[in-house]
C-alpha cells in the first residue's frame, strides 16, 4: 500500500515541495557496498531506514532518508572493469560520442564518477584530453595507475568552478550511473552548467524510472541511489539551471536505462525523442498517485515467493548459493531477510576486491566466481540479474552440470 503524506515528513530535493507520498518502505538496511571483513563480524553493523517517496508537485521519485556521502563513497568496492558488459558498453559509448560530436586532440572531456577509468581509457586511446572526477580515493588510485588523470572529489558547483578557474571547461561532460547518487541534485546540475563550454554537451546515463516501476526493480533502491528519474521532472530541473535537454535514448543496460543529452539553453536543436518520451510518460500516468500504488504490493509478492522457494529448497535438502556481491543484492537479501541466513552457503563474485569479505547484513562469505562450478550448489540466486545474459554464458559449465539459477526480478523464476 502507498501511505499518505501525513505518515511521514517530506521535502522534495529538487523543487522543495512538502507534498509527497511514501511508495515503498524497505525497512532498516545496512549500507549496500560496505562489505565487512572477518574481523568486523563481531562489531555492530549500522543500519539506516530505506524508504522511497514521490513528490506530488514535480513527480520526482526519491529516497526519504539520507546517509552522508562520505559514509558511502570514501572507500568503494565496485570496480566497473570487472564487468565485460560494462566495458563493451563504454567502448560503444565513446565511439558514438567521439563521432557525433567530433571530439579530438583539441577537445576536453570530463567524466563524473569515473571509477577505475574503464570508460575514459577509450578517450585516452583516441588522443582526446580528459579528466576523471572520482570521490573514492581507492578507485581513483587504480585509474591513475592505468594512466587516467583523476581528481578525488565530489562533483558539484564548487568543483566545477575550481576546474573552470584552471581553464578546464568541457566540450563533453559524462556521468554514468552517478546522477541519481548526488543528494543535492540542484547543486549537481548547476555544476554541469558551470563546467560546460559554450556549445558543449552533457551526456548522463542512469537507470530509467519507467523500467524501474514497470519491472518492480525495487532492489535498485539503496542509500546511494537517492533519485529514480523520469524525464518529466528533469525537464524542469535542467531548465531552472539554464540547461536544456535536447535528446534522450533508451538503453537496455542495468535493467533499463536512459541516456540524456543536454546543452546550454537554446544552443542545441531539441530532437523529437524528448517530446515523444514526455508524452509517453504522461500517457502512462506518472503524474498521478495511482501509478505508484501497486509497486509496494508487487515487491512484497517477490519477497514472499522467494522466501517460499528458499524454504522449499531447504526442506528438500538442496544446496543454495548466491551470485554477485552487488548493492542490489544487498537490498534484496535484507528485504527478503530469510529466517536462516545460512541458507546461502556462499556468494560468488568476479571482483577480487570483494572476495574474502562478507555480504552486508546476512554476512554470506564472498568467494571467487570459479567456486560456483567447483562447489556446484544445486541452485544459485542471481543477485546481479541485470547482467543475466553475461553471467549465464560465463557459468555455462555450472549449468551443464545441472546447476540452476534463480532470477528474482521482475518475478521469481528458475532457469
């Protein structure tokens, strides 16, 4: 059920309205990317409320309760280079941007939340000057080791002003899966306007709220993801800061994403894709409360179905593991909260930075991906379902020996 505005205090982080409603309450959750070590298991693990609300004025989906960014990003354990799909996606994006915008040795590209340089290395290979802006010092160090000029900083207006003062205005600003993480979205967009060179472009990618709601991707909700964007609220937000969205593209990655292009107001020709998506959103009713009213019920159905399946597998004496020590996996497992966390023998992951640690909350041990076929559990819960095709192909050996994957979203199914 969607709760009324009177049941909680709300203030929209984009437009300031106090009129909103609670869409989903996921309870108190640990930080999704804080993976404890063995020596941490006896210590208290902080948990924070995790609630999703929608603004009744601008219709921006957002979480209610914030955790300070320094708690979330000062040390980060998600390295994009461990995903083959992300590497392919980055190469294709760079090819597209470089060709369409004529980027070369006289251009300057800035990427916000540049991670380990997985994307910018493609610009470096083309001889295009670039800079990564990455708040996690441990990840920025890896990027620098790979030859990517990287600044350790959170992006916003102050960061943008400092770069411009150094003579670094951008022909292209990139932000992949970072826009939704910035709690002060007005400061973030103002920073884009400041850093952007006249005639320059912004290209942001983020999980699209249309797919998020339609497919009940509630596990995408965690404390880092402050916002869940439709186009409609962003048109107003960008306009307020002197920017204009001139093109949008739907992308399949991450369970459905949107790539948004913007420039200084009046500098770019607005393409038909913008009006088409806005009209589609209005037809679907995203500016009505009724649109969100069954989201919580569908999430609870997935929770009950998964609990029932796990209980049945335990009753049968089946061995169960999990795959993908992801943030979405943390949200899912802590929302489902199985009575016996030991139902999962282990959790496999390709990232060497996560191996040897434990999952947040349930404390499932994280082991190398190769352990899946070595230990051969009967069933494996696929927590990184957004990369299902890639992982199912990688784990063909496990499946050939009879292993089955449980895919939890948009409905619980066994493959």
